[in-house]
């Protein structure tokens, strides 16, 4: 017997369990991110999240604000508006009602949204047929190996808080659709749209996954029409509410205010985002290569400087690609080829395609592409069935998934540590 042949028995005698070590590493890294979340929540300072201003405005029966805590506000008819959709402001309204516009606590609210998101994906995994171990790992990966944890960590910022709220609502909508609670699914995706507008495009996918087993995707019978109305009615109500909200602010139902954000910052405070909007517009083909590279190609990138290029300057604030930061999403390759896959891919192509022409790719962000959260839940639903059941094939797939998930979580820990060391330089 050779030394190589003897190594497995030696490992057993020494009690070495490599998969146990992988699990220990993954959960330890996730715990580190939760500790960072708690640390940031304790040290959060108020007066930086513009949703506090919008909450205060709504609580006092108005839409404009006396100032803005960030650069993405609109100046219209000599008034300042927080342009973002209103639902996150309603989520924060109790906090603002108690403590005013300088209230801290948005990271705590984001942590609650993260917990709700995690619960939803635990339940979604069960509905799809995953065993307990697979449910645990797939939920862990989604929470801590994607931008989900990042937007929670930075929930004190208006953009990240909106995505935390929207992600929890989208996750809940997917769960409701799988349970065929279509009115609830429609309401949740409608509220997600009122948090993050791109969520509206997920409605066809919700309808597809809500279809009864064995039913045709498109049938035009009574059951099909009833389902469509149950899902669609709350969504249409939310769209109508948004149009009314826009009309009350800007005098037109489809004017969201984004066209006016470049008018807010003083010229000395303008950055490349402002100049892009002023010179190229909110959407342009000129953004495609930049956004495409960062969404799918860019790797984990630390910037160095100094005379010898040995001084750690910062993490790249443009982020890493979803494939580099969360490589386990490639398990979507095993998605079942059916009508749901077709609908899902079309939805992903629409949502992702729109953002590829947008003036921002999510700046600032570190090791994530946070706009991927607009379509990532769809992709995740499609890949989950690859881990359904208890077969040997599933067990082998899960082993590799564990390694990729642990790697992804580790990258998020490393990125956050570097940001902390460089004092959040952007």
C-alpha cells in the first residue's frame, strides 16, 4: 500500500473532515459579516439617508424637502425633491416619526429586511424540493455571497436601503407565487416596484412559476384569466399610485424626477455621474461597454498607489462582476429547459439589458454589482431545482457549490475589510 492509498484512512483516524472545515469557514465568514453589520448599526450616524427626508415630507403631507442628504435629488420649480419611489420612506416612517430627519437606524431596518429575505429563500427552497442541507447552503449563499449583504451593510445610504426593501419584497412575492397566493404576490411585487422600479418586469415570471403543475403557460381559459387578474390587479393599482405620485410632484404621471437630478449638485460637487447625465443623458449606448465589463467580466480589484505602487489605496468602487464575485450562479446551467426558463431568461435579458445602458452601474460599490439584485432572484429560482432531492448527483453538485459559496462569502469579507482599512475610500 502506498502513502497515497493510505491517506484516506489516516484522515479518518485523525478525525479530519474537509467538508466540515468548509462549513466552518463558510459560517464563520458569514458570522463576520453579521458582526460587521451589527458594528455599523451601532455606529450609524443620522442625517445621511435621504429617505428620512422623504418620510418626514410624507408625514407632513408634502412631497418636497428643504434639503438633500446626497446628490441624487431633483431641483424642480425651485423646490428640492427626493426622487426615489416612496415605499422605503413608508418603511422608515415610524423611525422618522419618533426621532426626526436625523434619525439613525436605517442599517437596523436593512438588517430586518435581510432577515426577511433569508426566511423567504429558506421557504422558497423548501417549495422547490430541496433537502435541509441544500436549503441551508443555498440560502446562505444568497444572503452572504451576493450583493444582498452589501446593500444591508450600507443601508444608511438611500440607494442601498431601497434595494434592501425591494429585495425582501421581491423574495416574498416569489414565495407567494409558488404558493399560488397570487393577490399577495401581485401586491408584494407592486410594492417592490414602488421601492425599485425594475421589479415590475418580474411580474411575468411570477405568473409563470405560479401556474398549476401540468397547466399550460398560456391557455386563455377561465382559470388562466382569473389568475392573471388576481396577480395583475394589485400591480396595476401600484402603477396607478406611482403615476399619481409623479403627477403630484412634477405635473406629469411618467415624470419620475430623474431627468432633473443633475440640476441639484453645485458645480464644484459634480462627479463623473453628474457629467454623464448632463452630457450623455440618463441612458446612452456609450455606457454599454463599461457596464457590460463590470457586470460580467471585472474581477476582485484592489487599487494600489504610491511611489512604488505598494500602498493599498482602496477597493475599486465600481465593483466586481457577478460571475467573479458569486460564481455559484453558474449553476443556472442546470436549469430545467421548460417554459419557466424561457420566461425567466427573457425577464433577465430585459432587466439587465436596460441597466447596461444606464448612466451608473451602481457606483459606489465594492466587490458587487448591486444592480444584479434586480434580476438575480429570477436566476436563483431557476437554479434551485438543480439541488432538489437526495440523489448522488445532487450531493456531488452541492459539494462544489459549497466551495464556490464559501469563496464568494470570503470575497465579501475581504472587500469589507479593505474598505474599513482604507476608511471607505471611494
